[in-house]
């Protein structure tokens, strides 16, 4: 009985399995057609690789760009400074060329000016402080105006234009002081001229009184002295002209004599050479005949 039951249960389980399978098969849609394979092969699909940098590479790129930008900015600033310096050098060179006069030589004049300034500082080294501060610049100005007058005038006018441009109040005071100094100098010159004229008038009046008292003509002697001076100067000029003419004549005579001697020596040399050639003529002919005989024998 038990054995029969087990067989029934096994058959029942297989039946259930077959029923489940049929149910699964029936549940699939029968209307869908199966996917057909293509006749030709599918084309190869394009594979796109995208580079994704890491965080370290990204940080390195940021730092590199910052360093490059900083370097470019620094280079631009340095180049700008160099250009400005070159521009300043060019401007200074052009300014110095415009201030220096082409008619004046700087080589000995600057040396003389330096010697004069150094002499002033040496002479006033044991004097008071105001003298030590004023004498060397004063000697510098005087020596430069004496040895380089045009260059000194250009320099003073240039500094005057700078003073008028940047310090107008000081320039006005300077112009006033300059005008007062020029007026004082003109008055001093007038006073000196008057004193000289008064002295000459007094001398002439004294000479006239002496002539009246003694009867001697000192005035004519004075005038003759002036005329004699003029005559002596003219005589010296005439003598110098005559001496230069004599020197020129002597130079011409010497050149003529040298030319004549040279021509005579050339003529003698040519004659001696001709004689030597004439004397050596037979020897030359015999030598030529000997050479021809040797050639024939060979």
C-alpha cells in the first residue's frame, strides 16, 4: 500500500512538472518573430578615448600657468625698465652734445678747469669755512667761462630754462639779482672810466702847467711818443713781411738748385750705363755665338 502510494506521488510530481513546463511554454508570445541575423557583418564601432587628468596633474598645470604668467609679467617690467634706461641715456647724450660747442676742444680745457678748482681748494684748506665753500666754485665758474665760454653759456642758459620751468619764484629772484649785479658792474665800469679820464685830464693839465713854467714842450714829446709807438709797430710789421718774402725767395732758389743737381746726376748715370753697355757688347756677341755652336754640336 505504501509502495503504491509512493508511485502515485512520484507520478503526480512528474505530472505537475510537465504541466508547469507547458504553462511556461504557453506563456511565451507566439506572435513575435525571431530576430534574423544580418547578411553582411556589422561595421566596427568607433571607440572614443577621453583623457581624464588626475588631481595631481591638474594642480601641476595650475602652478605652471601661474609661474609662466609671473615670468612674463616680470620680463615685461624688466624690459620696460631697460627701455626707460636706454631712453634716458640717449636723452642725456643728446643733451650733452647740444650743450657742447663744436668750436671748443674739451681735452686741455677741462684739465685746466680742474686744476684751477683744485688750486682754490688747496689755497683755502686752512682758511675759514665760508672761504672753503665759496672759493672753489667761484674759481670753477671763472675758469670755465674763460676756457670754455660758449659751452658755459649753453650750460647756464639750459639751467636757466630749467629754473624758469620748475622754480619760477626762484627764477624771478635770480633775474632780479642778476639785473642788480649788471647795474652795479656797469656803474663800476663808468666810475673807472671817469677816474681814468680825470687822471688823464689831471696829467695833461699838470703837463700844461709845467710847459708854462719851464717852457719845455712835454706835450709834444708825449704825442711824439705815441706816434713813435705807432711807427715802430708799423716798422715791425713791414720787417716781418720783408723777412717772409726773403724766406720764400731763398726756398725757391734752393729748390731750383736741387732740381739742377738731380738732373745732372741723372744725365751722368745714363751716360755711364750707356758706356758699360757699349763695352759689354762684344762679350755679349761672343757668348751668343758660343751658345749657338754648343747647340749645333748637341
